[in-house]
C-alpha cells in the first residue's frame, strides 16, 4: 500500500505522455453514487455527497490538463421517478453546490462559467433561484465552462427546440427554408455556446450513453469511454485513460 501512490504517480506521467491531443469538451455520466453507498453500508445521501465532492476534484484535474468544457449529467428527467426523499435530498445538495459557486475561490481563479442545461420548469423555485444566481455571477467568465445537465433528457431537449422553432415560424420570425443545423443547435441550448462533445465518459460499469447530448455527441461521433469505478471512486488515472482513447481516435484520423 505504501508503494501505491508512487506507482499511480508514475502511471499518470506515462498516460500524460501518451495523450498528445486533449479534448475540448468532455461530457460525463456520473453513475454509481447509490451503488457506492450500498457497497460501504452508508445512507444514499452520503453517496451522492461523495459524488459531488469527486466532481470538484475532477474539475481541478480537467483544468490542469487543458480541457475547456465539461458537461455533467447530474439529474435526468427519468430520475424524477425516484423516491421523493431521495429527490428532495438531491435537490438540497444541488442548491448547496450552486450557492457555493458564489464564493468558491476556484471559480474566480479559473474563471469558471457555470450554466444549466435542462428543463428549468421542472425544478423547485429555490433550486431554480440558486441556478440563476450561479449563472449570473459567472456569466462573464471565459476560462473554463461547466455545464450542469439538470432535469435533462436528450429527446426532450430536441422536442423543446422543435417547439420553439415552430413557434417562431408561426410568428413569421423564421422562414422554414432557413432552418438548418446551426439554428437547431442555437435553440437546443438557448445560445449558450456549448461546442460539440469530443469525449463521453461513463462510470459505474454501465455500457450505454443514456441519450446524453444526442445532437452534440452522437451527431458528432464523439469518442466514448466506459469504466468500472463508481463515480465517487473515479481517479485521475481514469480520466487520463479516457483522454487516451480520444487521443488514439484523433491520431488514427490524422
């Protein structure tokens, strides 16, 4: 066990040397918080909190490696079917973390811009207010972009975008002949300027992308990396392994 940190450090260096190309935009499906809690015999809320703490640690790694955009699949529209107590605990945790952004030194140091992706109408008022405050406080930051997919569903976002475009057509603001890929992308993310996904990472030993950012990820044929550790156990080595997969794909194309 004494040698483990040294071995991990050496392996990290080796992986860094193998990663000549760093993805601009990584999307992460943070799976396994509940299984982690069950494995340790702790309450589910503690598992979710451990996952939130891991997220903060991962952001440091991503910034260090030169990643500019991170999108986190935090809570899907399907997750509303979970037990009410668990949903309430999650929303309280999300609110706490969004409000923390207002005073987080790393947010100022790294110039992190925080944005929510998802259906705001599905959130309780206090959480929606916390999201608004975090977005407003970081609106002018351009160093690093953190997108939180909350009350998010891939098919739902396309449906909502289609409704908005159809509404503008009815109001004669948009000519149907002018609808193109760029217009759809603008409506998908409300002009947030989210670039195509280069790499999707899913933890928790699940082998599916769960309809996450289908337009920006599947539509742009992003690389995908599945790994076994539950999200709270995700390591910098796992992130580097994922980036290596992306690097291999880019190198093969080049």
